[in-house]
């Protein structure tokens, strides 16, 4: 008799250890991350099956920029809020610019 324990599991990979300012809470605890899916045999990751897209996620508030997706784009289109430092469009709730990192 033979048992095989395996499956595909997600694993979060930190792409850059240097923290940047979170556009939601404003603290410098956001890092660029990616979710990769791995084939596991006996709970040991063997082969990466799918490489995820990079995103910015805050360690404190646990929000990610791609979570806001369409809501972020629609709010930016409705509100003409711009960063006074770099001039790019911002969500009205942001206290820090996600593009340049300066306080709004």
C-alpha cells in the first residue's frame, strides 16, 4: 500500500525588504509582495506552478493596493485629488501618496 500526500498551496514571497509608506494607514510598513503557487509533496514545496503578480501590502493594516482595484480607479476618476509633490491622482482617503511616498 502506498500513500501520496501532495497538493498545490500558495506562498507569499516578499520582493523587497525595504518598507515604503502605506497609502491607507500612512506608516512605513508596506512591502512589495507576490503570491506564488507551489506543488507540494509531503508538505515540501517542490515546483512553482504559478507566479503571481506583485502588489503592495501593509504589514500593519493588512490592506493591499490591488485589493482596492476598481474602487480605487473609480474614486480617483470622480475626485480630482492630486498629490502636491508629484501631481499624480490619489484616492481621497489616502494620507500618503503611493507613488512618491510624501504626506498629502
